[in-house]
C-alpha cells in the first residue's frame, strides 16, 4: 500500500507546473498578444480603408449618374434664378416650396454647410426605393461620431424624404461655385452670381481635382493638439500628417499624402506654390458647426486647442479649374 501511495504522489507532482514554468507561459502569452494586437489593428484599419475607397467610388458613380440627368453638371442644388429662398438655402427635392437651411451664420461661408451634407442630398436624387437614402456608402466605417448622429436623427423615422444629414465624405464647394471666387489666397464672400452650374468638362485637370474626400484621416486614431497634447481624435483631412482617401474628377479613388501638397505650397517656383495654395484656411467657427450638431466632432478649426490648416480640396485655387493633387 505504501508503494502504491508513493507512486500516486510522485505521479501527481510530475504533472504539475512549477511557479517559474507558469510565469514563463504567462510571459510568452503576453508577448504573443503584444505582437498580434498591432497586427490585428492594422488589418482592421486596412479593411476599413478598403471599404472607404469603395464608398468613394460609389459616390463617384452616383455623381456621374446625377450628371447624366442634369446636362453633365456636377451635383448642384442651387439655382441663381431661384430668388424666393434666402441665399444658400436648398429646396427639398420631394417638397417644392420647402427648404433646408444650408446658409450657416457666417456670411463668408454661405452654402458651405452643403458640402458636409452633400452625400445625403445626392442620395435624394439617385436613391432607388425607400432604403436608398440609408445607403452605407455615405459613411466611413470608422466614423463613429457621424454614424451615431445618423442613428439618432433617423431613429423611428420611416420616411426620409424630408431629411438631410452630414456624412463622412465632404463635397468640394468649388464644384458648385464659380472658379473666379478662388483666384486669391483669401476666401471671398460669395454672392448669388458665384453660384454656377459647373459641368464635367470644366474640370481642366480631372485626375488632379478632388471632388469627394474623407473628412478625417480615419487610419490615425490619435493626433497632436496645438499645446502638444496627444488626444484621441482623428486628424482633419487637411492636417499635414494626414493621408485621406479622395475621389477625383476622372472618377477614380485614391489615397493622398497631404505633406506632399504642403511641400508644393513651399516651392521656390511661385506658380507652383500658387497652384497648390488654397484660398484661405479651413476655420469655420465652433458656433457655426454647432448649427449642424458638428461642434463635438473634433474638427481642427483653430479653436479648442486645435490648428486651422489650409483649406486643401475645400477651396482649391482657381476652383474647379485648379489642381489639388501633385503628381
């Protein structure tokens, strides 16, 4: 009996982990997690970027579909001859006589809020069936702020015909304003005469003129504030560290390195520097953004410890006739 008990006792000890062995296993698991998590995060970011590029291509197809129905015109809800509505307001396509206020409260930026809401308005024109207006192509998969706002706006709403909302992709105001507005380095207050039915052929550099672009660089979840603090906000699309995805006037989608464009604005060649220096900074006031519930989105507009960057793509020099992307 003693022999049997001893054997059982020794067998139990031989199958147990020592403390050192357990610590080694834990350390190996921790090391593997440390190696795999960044790889998984990068894979997730790459997958989201692929979706965003696909979204931009779909927006491009919808834009050209709109153009085919409107005499080759770029998306434009404004009619200079429509003087019944205040300047910058948009008539609801399905409700003649009703308007959306896209004028904002800054007289220098009349109509610019439309650039942030253009995705949903485009869907009003091309939506096929009751579910068309909820097409996910208007939202970047990592843009949780705008996705949550959309859910709040539409919760319990079955009919979207009288609604308009902001999306993850901005539409360049240069596509519906005349190019002369963007001849100087400063933003020029628009008049009724600045609203123009630009057409496809007006884009003289179709492979270099940005039409739609991501509002943030969704591949970078952190950015550095003006004070030097690192915060959990995506950098603006026009931040020098950003590499946003865009759709250009030839219908293709690509990723752009903003630092390359910044480099061209500093060129010793004055003409090159002028071409790539947009008209003014992108600095709409936080109160202006609050009119459209976007004051908490984390835009870099020169307020709240942020820097206002040049209005790349938004205010292209020479407007639709200009060049955004350096080859």
